C-alpha cells in the first residue's frame, strides 16, 4: 500500500533527501509504503483475490488516502 498521489508523504520526502545527501543522483520522487503478505487456505485464485479485496476495503487499507495492489502467488 502506498499513499495516493497528492497525499503528503513525509517519509518518502525524508528518504529522497537522505539519498541526495548520500550523493545519489537522479531520484525524482520517493513514495513510502507497506507490504502485507497473507497466507490463505484458498485454492481458487479468483476467490482468494475477492477475499483479500474485501480485507483491504474493510481493514487493511485506508482507501481514502491509500492505494493498494493485490498479487496472487503460488
């Protein structure tokens, strides 16, 4: 999950500043986010996606200010 475009990201700005202080050139913008890994007892990928989508909307993401991406792996 990352903050939506236009939402102030002070952690991302701090990382960008620190990279510049380290001499790293060419970094235009940095967005800070979080990664959540969930192990589901579901074999159907579409049902797993629907379940995680529901979790994101109800609890895991603040959909007013955050975007999220769901990846189903094996």
